[in-house]
């Protein structure tokens, strides 16, 4: 099967998903992307809590030392929530029949929406331990995690997974594991720009120019709304999972899971208007 514009496609870059292989132990770009994203998030959160003008006279949500302690909680929330989210949202029947495959993190990967819920639980539990409200905890996370999301999408591209729908546009790419071998949208790169670039800038402008951290829930509301809309847009170019396909002829699972996230974002933004500055 061929599509118009086949001669104009961009060759898929020959990048090995495995950086180093030492016997059974492999260091993958996907894992490095998560580690770098989490380290950046921790560093950025420290910068935020150490900048008094961003809080308008209010006490920051956490101290620098508490950010260090929260790092472990956030890692557990992302990894456990992301993996369980993929298992429950995408292949519940398969993993019910093959429970040991849940441990194969490289097979299927993780779900953002599950990771998001995992981080919410981590924020709730750690926030209670230090006497900080959930929305103020989430605000710090919202400002710091988009870079990690963008890196994760770049790792998806290197892995040649989660590719886009067929296209005749000149930047279409033929992915090596695609049985049809047709040019497709590099939807992973679209998502990297939206999640790692647009989302980060949107929240940063809100926190640094418009004092969003002075209104609990505002930064996280912007994050949830912008991410949800960005994901829905990206899903218009992304090939749905073969084992799920479309719901109602046009909706994908990513779209369905993003709709309540948008609703939560709107609710947080409306709620933040009534919080004391």
C-alpha cells in the first residue's frame, strides 16, 4: 500500500532505543527521559519555592528540604500510577489473564492519565503529612512536570511507537515497526511540542507573570485544561491503539480520558477565583 507523497517522506532516524546493554541489564532512552524529567521537576520546584515574589507574601507550599523528600513520593506516584493506569485503562482483560506481565514496564509502557492520578495521590498523602492543601501541592507539580512529558514523547519517537495516522504531507515518516510501511504523522513529536513546550510556557507565564501560585489551584487548573485540550488535538493525528480502535467512530481512548481532565481544569480555575490571594 502506498500513499501520495511517498517519495517525500522523512527517513526514520536510526537511533537505538537501548543506550547501553550490559548482559540482561539495558539502559533505555525511555527510562532516561523519565529520570531526567523527574530530576528537572525537583530542581524547578526548588526554584519556585525559593522565589518569594512568585508567592506574593504567602508562605510557599513547601520548603526546599520538603521538595527533596517529596521526590521519592512523586517517583512512586508516576511509576505506579502510570503503569496501573495503562493496565486498567487500556488492557484490563489481558493483564487479568497475564498478571506477571504487569511488571514488564517496557511492554506497553505507562499511561499519562494513570500517572497523573498517581501524582495526585502522592500529593494528597504528602500534603497531609506536612500540612499543605492538595491544590497547592498540585500547583507546584503542574509548573514542573511538562518538560518531563515532552521528553517522554521524544522517547516514544525514538522507540518508534505510538505513531500517527497515515499522511501525504512531506514530513510523513515510515516507522520501522509499521506493518503497512506507509508515511505517518510523527504524532509523538507533535505531542512533545504541545506537552513539553506549549504546556510548560502556559503554566510558566501564569506563575511568573500573573501570580498563579498566589491563587491555589490556578496553575494546576491551567495545566489540566491545556494538557487535556492538547491531548485531544494530538489524538486527531495519532493512530489509536489497534486493540481499542475508535469509540463511536471517531473518539479515541486518549480523547475520552482527557475530557474529564479538561472539566477538572475548568473547575480548578473557577475555584481559584474564590481563594484568598
